[in-house]
């Protein structure tokens, strides 16, 4: 399945040539999911696939190749995973900050094959292009941030920074036990033979 995803990445990134930003985004995607050795191998495959994609391939041939690739992916992944794949594809497409008409058409064809509607594709594009919370403000986007906001539509969860150190301070002050971000007061703590000092 990863080979099929690399083929899609190469297909959508190939306009005149793969930009440095597009290749770096593919590399980051791979490093998030694979070991260094596997990442290098898949990145080589991406480069090979990009060379295989003919600049003159277009229209029906591209659509047929996308249908074939998406068909193999459809057999292996759930709908939510397909959304993640499209988010990553849009991130590759938009890595250079622009989307050409060809790239937009390819994204639409891929979404059609994955049974993702055009409204969801527009939302994904908005999310990927958003450089600030204000630009991502949409009733269908959840934002989690430590920053204050003035969002009118998005759902928002404010993340507390330094929570780990705060919990460690409380565990000392209240004679409780702290495990990562979980804190239990002394009355709920189990006896520990060799307590670790924090």
C-alpha cells in the first residue's frame, strides 16, 4: 500500500519537476511513519516513480492510472485513512504554496476515487493552506493551541503548556504520586517500596 501512496505522491507532485519543498514534505511524511532505512528506500521509490511519470501523460491516461492506484488503496484502508492520505497529498501539492489547475484536477479525481466529496476537499485545502488560526477558522475544523484566539467558527481547545512540570510540583506539595500527566493525591496512591524522587 505504501508503494501505491508513493505513486500518488509522485503523480501529483510531478508538474514540470518535483520541487524541493514537495520532496521534503514526502521525506517528512515518511520519517513520521518509517525507520530511517525504510524511509530512504521509499524515498528512492518516490524519486523513481516521479521519473516514470511522463510529462506528456495527461487526461485519460492519468485518470486511469489514478483509478488503478486508488483501487488498490481502497481495498486496504478505511475511509478515515483515505482522508489522511488526501491531507498528505494536498500538503505535497501545496508544499510550494501554489496549486495548478492540473494538480487541482488530480486531487478531485483522487477524491472521487476515494469517495470524498468536493466540500471535504475544499476544507482539506483550507486546513493545509492555513498558516494561522484565523485562516483556519471554520465550523468544521477543531483547533488545539496554547495561544489565545479570536475564532468565530472553529471549535477550540486551549492546550496548557508546562503541564508536566506543574503536575510534578503538585505531586511534591501534596505528597501524591505523578505518572507523566496523571496525578493521584496521596489517599489514592499505592505504597511504593522504592519511591523515585522527582
